[in-house]
C-alpha cells in the first residue's frame, strides 16, 4: 500500500492518544480493491475530514500502513463502510470490507464498527460535482476520501444523537 507523508516505523501499538476532551480519534475507511479512502475525526469526535488515499498492495503492507496511521493520530476506534446491496443483502464487496474490519480487530485489537454505506460513492460524486471538480484522474485520487468522510460523518452523527 502506498501512502503519503508517513514515516513512522513499525512497533507495538501504544495506547490511543486522547484528543482535547479525552476522546480518541476515529478513522473511517472506504475499502476498495485498489484503494482505501481514509477519513479522520476531529479531536472532539464531532466532524470528519479527509486524511488520505492508500493504494493497496498486499494485506501485510496494508496493515503496516494502517498501523502507522493509528499510532500517528491516536486512533481508538474505526468505522469501515459496509457496501450492502440495496436489498440489504451482503455483496461480494461487503464480504471484503468485513474481512478488512476483521483484520483491523485481529491486528490492532481495535474497536471496529461496520457502517452501511449504500449510495455513499454516488453521494461523494455529487459533492465533487457541486464543488466543481471535473471527472478524471484528479477525481479518482479523492473520491475514496470523500466517501470515507461521508461514512465517518454519518457514524459520528448517529453516535452523537445516541448520546455516545
């Protein structure tokens, strides 16, 4: 998995670093076969921002890169988009996302939430259209991050309504 601007080495996972109010940050993942869009919550756990797009290579490299992000940003939990069919049935891509979530739990002992992401990519394209981003290579580089932001923000909003 290729990543941008990460230089931390491997090692044991430290305890998550709390944000300003003692809330560990949350990472949101939009998992695809070639790329993983990643978003991060603000230190208070209210808003989601795009972080980066990881280009997948193999499971080991993917998990190593994710581990660096977890340490660097003091992450305490994760949300993985679960791309179910519109009927609610499990799609082949949902099985892959669920396996990725299982890998996160096993590798890092992380609390991982699967989050229904039906129509998230469509909504992400709509946001980029409204922002004036033309289709093409530039869009491919950010669409996964926008989808990850939508997944994470939906999760954060639901949790806020539920009272955490």
